[in-house]
């Protein structure tokens, strides 16, 4: 079973940027980024479908970009123009095997 390790979270001021990374132990295909804020359900942020198309939640479209490096088995989430409501634990997921990473905390605060 593939293992996923996220990194890149941290504390950033509103309007700032962060790039999250998700390193997989095997080849990547359909991968997604999700987030869960305190007291809320986990929600989709962005994902690649099995055919490679990218989909985004309405709340992040135009600010976040999902990308991948197949040679490194890594998926990225570039987050720009961050808002306090983006504060959450961010998880990556291998959609084929339904495997989750351990999560990385993103906090947007002044």
C-alpha cells in the first residue's frame, strides 16, 4: 500500500503563500488535497482525476494550484492569497487506494 507524507505547512499572514508537498512511496495517479478545519467535515480542496484533469473547490479556485512531479512521485499544492478561513489540517490522498497522509497544519493569521 502506498504511503504518503505531507510537508510544507506552517503559520502565514493573510495574503501570504505556502506550498505543500505530498511525497508518495510509489507511483502517483489520481491524487487529491483535502482539508479539515476544527469542528468541520473534511472537504476536497483540489485533485487530479485519473485522466490528469485538475478540479478545485470553488473557495480556492484562482488562488490554489495543484501540480505534480511524476519522476519524484510528488504532488504539490501552491496556495496564494491565503485567508484566515483557509486555516485547517491539509491532507493528501491517493484516490485509487483510498490512502491518506498524516496531514500538515496550515494556519493563516496575523
